């Protein structure tokens, strides 16, 4: 393939994109901030000289800096990774519309715009009879109308025999868990609605409110899709991301999404997995989705699925889907697929060419105190090593041959570790073994020992895929 890719991200995802570019024979450029000057994604490249390919910028969220580096270094495409600009349709549109256009490695900007809005995604899904969480699919501005909707949702839950029914009142323009209140009695609703509407106006400049049924006992599943500009849609099965921090950040993930060895479900789990895959493909086809993407679902204890949102980007956990998928008897590299499809290639294979077998687990290793609300730990790592097995892989930007001070500018994510096996039980045993064999040592500014979530990860392996 031809082209030069600017990698507009940092850490382990930047390294994975670098390696995928090399596999495809593509040249690349990386960017970094002062806080990341000691990161491996910088150290593995050249920060000066005639063949320089690592450039310092003021911020990963400053588009002018990124485009300036792309122009100066002669890049023809830009890979946003995850986070930052990965789901910013304005950035993708600007990249494509410039006098010197750049290929945005992701879906086209119109798809990002349409599916990046959760309200719009829900509206489209409802038209296609794809199940979504009961509630509104457009902002409500009228108090009386809002109360009527809330009353109806509470009554329907009582009719269904749901214990402790409640609704969530959400700021329509909010995100990241901001502007959400729970109401269990209709007498409480008006006061909560008024408070949240005033908050939404102050915080987001929009007083629109959404009302949804509150779901508690559920699993969080995802469907991995790979699509092309030629109306090809391929799925790479499902994964389960239910074990999360208090801030709803994923910590232990597994593929496939359900497995009968883990729990005795009250439903046909294989049927439910097929359902969410089929629904995801239906929506992808309807919007002409044209790159890698993730369809996020929640499934309640009865087996009822609800579409939550669509992530129009590569995700941190894409590789656990690849580790149970086999194409020509090889586990695929989905980042490599993402790049080549964005640059105009066809998929080149059919769904029947992919087989699924075994199980995989991903561990997100973070410097945090899980006993104190997952509070981040900041300090210097002095020893950092992981075991090597033919059934595991580690992605990390942390050097293993020298001390590394964790930058306070970002979340203290240290590594992603993946293990896989023929069965879920064996994968759990391997994950526990991997954790036991891992060594992370360091000190903070007061001399206190490093705190990581390794023990938490091990303790939660038996919770995988359960209700």
C-alpha cells in the first residue's frame, strides 16, 4: 500500500497503529507532548535529524498542531486511535475538506455525525425495530409532557413485576455520566426535572431532558463489526465488558459475550448473541457504515437486549474479539483491517471464511487504588515486567529497561494484557497465572509503594459473564 499516516494519539494504541502501518508497508509519523517524552511510543521513533518522524505538539486535542505536522511531514492520512478526535465528525470533515486533504482512518464524517449522537442513533434504531432502552428518543422541554412519560414508564415496570421501578432523567446534551438523576416515585419527578433542567441549561446551554427506564441487573456486551466502502459488513462476534470501575471504565473483558460455563442463564444465550449481531449488522447496512465500529448493548437477566450506542472508532478492547476469530487459521489484526479499508480496499473475505473458537480475556492494568474509588496513583515505576507465553500478549507504552514517571496529565493506564485458550475456564486460569507472574514496582513522591489494580483484576475473574 502507498501513503503516510499521522498517528494522532499516544501510548499503547499509538504503538499498535505503528506496528500495523509497518505490516502494511506504510510510512508513519507520531506526535507527542512534553508529558509523554519518555513514552515508548516516542522512544521507538526519531525526534530529530533528517529522518525525524516524531514531532512535539502542545496538546493531542489541538487540531492546528496536528494538521501542521501532517502537512510538514507529507502525510496523506490520519489515524485518530481512540479518544481525542476519534469520534469528532468536525475534525474528520475538516481533514477531508482541506486544500490538502487527509484520509481520515475511520468511518466517513457523516456516519460519525449521525451515529455519534446517541439520541439520533436511538431514533434510527427505533425506526428499524431494533430494541432500545424504553424511553424518549428526543429531548423533552415541557414539564407536563415529561411527567406523563415518567409515569407511564414507572407503571409499565410495575405491570411487568419489576422490583423497585425507577426512571433516569438525563440532560440530553450531557455525556460521560454528567447530568443524570434517578427517580423512583412520581411525586419526586417534577422537583428533579426542574433541578436537572436548570443544571443542563447552565452546564450545556440546552435544557432538553431525556427520560429512560432505569435498568440495573444487566450485562454490557459489544459486537465488533468490520465494514468497507463497498457495502460489505462482517462481524467478529461479541464480547462482554460488564466489569467496570465506579467511573464506568472497563477493567476486565471477555469474548465471547456469554458462555454457559460461567453462569446458568435464564435464556438461550447463543440465540441472544445471534440477535445482537444481526441487529448490529442491520443498522450498519442501513447507514452504509464503512469502517471498523462497535455496537454496544446491554442485556438484562431475562435475555432482553437493548442497543446502547455505536462507537465509530477502534476500541481499546478490539483485540479480544480478534483472539477468538480465525481467518485462514490466523487471528486477524483489526487495526490493520481498519487502515486498509479506510484507504479504499475491499474486505477480501466473506463471513463464512471466519470461524470462532475458544475464549479470550483482556486485563486493563492501571495504577489505581480500587479500595478508594479507583483513585489514580502517580509516581515512578522502577520495575515493569510481564511473563511471555504463546497464549498471551501485552500492549504497553511503559518502558521495561529504565524508570518511568507516570504523567499526571492522563489516566494512569499502564498496559493491556490479553490471554486466550480453548475454553473460558482455561482462559481464567491463564489470566490468574499471568497476573501472578507480573512484576510492577515503584514509589511515589513520599516513598510509598506503587498501587495497581492487579489484585482487583484477579479477584473479579470469577464474575466474568455472570449476572
